[in-house]
């Protein structure tokens, strides 16, 4: 019973800690990192509130040191997928019936735990398991996830409060039902916060979920499971399985109660998921919701009126932070010819100061790329570029996997605006630059718009307002997140809702009410208070002669 109308507290974005030398947080994270490194963490699956172990054990090694065993996870099979589905369906009724304010308090508690006792646990696990430096871990695993939790609860309240008009004698209501069935969350390796949010967002709206994380993010998944246990999430609301993706999807996409998929990952995989769902469309009780945020080929355009230092800082942060493994990472830049010498000089000088190595050494800006497959693709790309006369590597270009999967931050200068590294998502620390003629600015805008299949993020640098206005218009559909005089990465929940269209996804804007709307199926309820006791309308009355 809820004899009150509580108000969700007004959220504020979590403050990013600095981790300066001498700070308390620096001491704390160093201790937690060391503690984790010194043990081998066992990670069972999590179904119906139970830890599920199997005989199929997979070892986990950090990307920056492939000889150091840090964890072991229990891999599941078909039976575990089916058990997870049954668990989600069993938990559904109680969960969707639970008062929204009670559901909310579970997630608000999770946010509070992350801000306090879980902060360094999730940061350290993300640093080790996904090779992020402390700053990248802090803005992702701690801050963004805290923001997702706090803001989504507030957005959900706002959605529920949105009600239709009523007239005299009639009360109209909108009930924001959960979807009928279960939701499947498939998550990428590169953001701990996105991984957690893809299952938390549908769950907040009353859905029960099966979550299959990326194999390369299972180490920090363990902390999220611990968080679910600690914040009091009821059994079966979110079920976590470590299973083969194709097999898992086959079982789930053939189930009549499959109600929606919340995906983030590559465009290729998302397209195969959509196709798979389409092929099974006659099997479902409802039309499933398909939400996917996918790849990017994100650009920086620097006009001759731009400030050189700002452009260089944006290129370095935008292209190389987290080794370029952000969907929003700048991977193609268009620089005005007349400014190139100045920009090149500064860019190379700055890149020379960057250190690469493991995240335990806080002087390293760059760490390792996620795994061997990614390393191999990037190494091959560099070899291909070296032998192509249409491009030249002007910085970096080396790869070394003797200790970890290290790819040196690399800058390519190309003569071809549609060179393959200007078009294809590489997902590594590689930035390709094309110089354009200042007299032909309209042409470069067309090239930016047409070169790749993606439309996720993009940034323009200019002081000239007419140029900024022109870019806003001409590049309207080239990016779902558009930046003016800022790098194209680092979207903050509630401030820059995130997502792109074209090949980059369904643009349902994670971290906004728009995403939450995909996880509800509204029921309109009209209640009549008047007595209408015969069918005759006044127009039927006899006319008087
Ligand atoms: P990925 O596509 O390789 O894997 C993503 C998830 O899909 C993983 O859990 C994986 O196991 C699963 N998967 C793989 N094959 C599958 C199949 N056939 N059926 C069902 N699931 C399957 O991506 P990744 O390497 O983990 O992440 C990098 C990609 O994610 C990049 O393309 C990046 O741009 C994208 N990304 C996009 C956003 C965004 O918001 N647009 C955010 C983060 C990452």
C-alpha cells in the first residue's frame, strides 16, 4: 500500500574525482587495485538470485598483461539460457506490480553504494579487466553509472506523471506497463556503465531481464552482480549469463515471450540480430522492441578560424583516450590546409609526451587494446597503410604484444578523402587526417557527410559564427551528438543524451527519457462517472413540425 505521492530527489551529476598525487582517492584506488591483482577472482553466473557454477572454467587475463591470471568465470550452456528465461518470467509479476517508488529506491541505493563503498571496487575491476587508466575508469564505471541510476529514476517518474487530459465526468489515465515478456540485454566490452545500464533501464520500468555481457567485460560484471545483491534487487529481475552469443540469441529469439533487445556493440552484430528477430517474427506474442547503439566513424572538422591548441587537445583526447575504443572516438579529422603546418607541429610535439603502459602506473595516458583479435586487426591495418602510397603514417605505427596488446597512438595523413581508414570503424588508437582546400569549404562538408555509413558523433572547431551555422545545417544528419569547439567524446548523462542514426543505431538516446519509453507498453484507461443508460443521441430525437 502506498498512501502517499513521494517525490524522487532531484539528481545531480556525480562529481568526477581528480586522483591527483596526494589525494585520498588516489591512495584508495591504488590499494584496491593491488588487492585485486593479488588474487584470482572467481565469477559465477547469476540466475534467479543464485550464483551458478559450471565445470567450464574460462581464465581472465588483463589486456595489458596476458600472462597474469586475475580471474576465472563459469561459462554456461543452453540449459543456463533456458533457466535464465524461466527465472525472468517467474519474477515478472511481482516485479512489475511492485510500487514504482519501491523499485526506484533499490536503484537509488545502488547509486549511493557506487558513490561510496563500491566506487573503487568497480574502478579497479574496470582498470584491470578492460585496461582503462584511472580517469577513464572513474568517468565510466563510477560516475556514468551513478548518473544513469539517479537520472533514470527521475526520468521514469516524469514519464509516469505524463497523463492524458480528462473531461467532465470522465477520468483518463495512462498506465505505463512493462513489456509483456522478458528483455534481453547484450552489452559491449568498452563501457562498464553501458553494460550495467542496458539491463538496469528496462528493469527500472518493471521488466525482467536476461543480461549477456561481453566476454571481455566479465571481470567488472562481477562487481555489478555484487551491487545488485547489495542494493536488494529481487531474485530473477536481472539474470546474468556467460554463454556463447549465437547460441544464446538463437534460443532467446525463438521464444514467444521475447519482448525486446537492448543492444550496444558493433553494427555488423546488430544487423544480424535484427535479421534474426525478423525471421522469427511470427513466433512472438508482441512485436519486440529493438534498441541498438552501434558503431561510429566520428569526425573532427577544423576551420581556419579555429584555435590551434584547442583543436590539438581535442584530437588527442578524442582519438586516443581509452585507446580509441569509444564508439564516439574521433577517427577522421579534416584540417584546413592553411593551418596544417601549425597544427601538425603542435600535435606531434604533444604526442611525443604521451606514455603508454599498464593502468597501475598513473603516468600512462594510453593502455592496452582489449584483446588479441583487436590487436591483430589493428596491426594488420597499420601494415596495410605502410604499403599504400595514398597515405603516410606521420606518428606512431608500431604494435607490440610481447607483454600486453599495445598499439602506439598513430596519426595517418591521407591524400584520399575516402581512404579506407577514413571510412571503416577500426576501434583503436588510429586517427586519419585529410587536408582540405580552404576555398572549397562546402565540398568538405559534403565529403564528411558522405564518406562513412555511420552518424554517431562529430565535432567542428571554428570561431566564425557563419561557418558554425553552415556546419550545423549541412551536417544535420551526420551525427546524433554534435559538438561545437569540443571533442566528440565524453557525453554526460542528462547533459548530452547519447546516440546516433544511420549505421550507428536506433538513436534511442541512452541516459534520457527517450530510452526508457522503449521499455514500456502504455495502457490507456478511461473511466466514466456518468450514467449513460440508453443509446439515443439527441440528433435522433423527433423533429417538431
Ligand atoms: P561486439 O559487437 O563484438 O559485441 C557486443 C556484444 O554482442 C557482446 O556481448 C558480444 O558477445 C555480443 N555478440 C556478438 N555476436 C553476437 C551474435 N551473433 N548475437 C548476439 N550477440 C552477439 O562489440 P564490442 O567489441 O564488444 O564493442 C565495440 C563496438 O561497440 C564498437 O563497434 C562500438 O562502436 C560499439 N559501441 C557503441 C556504442 C554506442 O553507444 N553507439 C557504445 C559502446 C560501444
